[in-house]
């Protein structure tokens, strides 16, 4: 569905690339988490995979066709919900459906998409509320509904639950599992939380080094939800931490 080959990214004026030699593939219905420490380049990589920023070198294809900009079937959610304060929840979810790069649709089709998305995230009763009246979790649900209204083939999520409290974060993780199942969409989740990656991912990639590249990969073949698989998840967690520790020691030695 999405394939990246030899991706490198270097910002103007920088001698060293942020990302180099990144290869990646995403299968339909798959959820992949990209782990890494703060500043390693996870968000920069997500912008490239979303078509928001062109790589310095390398190629990205979606369903076999070159990805050369924003794609109507790729939706992105960030840590900040970025809701427009003068629009109701319903209008925020609808925002962007009539943008130029979106497929043309009737008002009835657009309304039906918005209704479906709001219902999926459980906010039907709050549809007339404004962003100032929403909790943090409700705001993130609204941002996710805005993505779902586009009926995406791929969801790209940049630490969308990072600012939430533990209980709300757990609820949002379960909602993500539900959305991926119901919409049969693929997802890429950027996170620094190993436990979050273990709970929601089919595959985990660990980014490290400078420039950043993949330094570890793990497949998590366990049923979802996974809260009861403590021993199995714990073993993978230890392996991830061990890889991080080895990478840090190598960097210090260099």
C-alpha cells in the first residue's frame, strides 16, 4: 500500500542528514509504530511519508503510484488537535472535505461522511459544541473523526495521545484499534511510548542514530486488545530497551 525506498532528508544549511537510507513498506490493514527518542527525526519522517515534505532523495509510492504531494486517501493527526475555535465539533470534522485535492462529492455525501465519523468516535451528543467546551480526549476524538470523514486508506498519527492523561490515553488507544478494524485502514503511529506501541502495533520499528535509520524491528503476533499478554509483551519490551541501550553505548564510544 505504501512503500518507501532509500529515503533521506537534509534541511538547508545542515551538513548532516536527519534521515538516511530509510526503507519501509506498509500492508493493507497493518498498524506500524515508529519508536525513537525525542529529536531522532520521527516527525520529520512522518511529514515525508504524508507527502507534506519532499525527501532529499529516495522514492515513495502509494498503491504503486509515486506519492508526490498530499494524497486524498492519506489522513494525518498530530498531538495538537488543531481545531478551529469558531467552528462547532461537527464543522471541524467537515473542514477540508471540499478542499481542491479532495474528491468531488455532493452535500449529502459530505454530511453522511461527517455523521459516520462523529458516530464512530462516540461524539454524537457533542456535535454542536465548540472546541473550548471539549475535554482533551474529546478534542483528540474530534481530530480523529476529521481524518475518518475522508475515508482514508492510511492514517498517519504523530504522537496524538502524548498530551493526554493515562486513562484517556488508554481509551484513545482502544479507539484506534476499533477504527483500524472498522475502516480496514492501515496506520503509522509515531510514539516514544514503548508500551503504547506494544499494545496497538502489528510491527514496531525503532529509529536511532544520527542520521536516523531503522536500528531494530519487531513483529507483535498477539491478539488485540493485549492487556492480558503481560509476559509476552514484557519480553519484547526488554529486547527494545536492550537495543536502545546498545545504540546509546555505541554512540558514546564513537
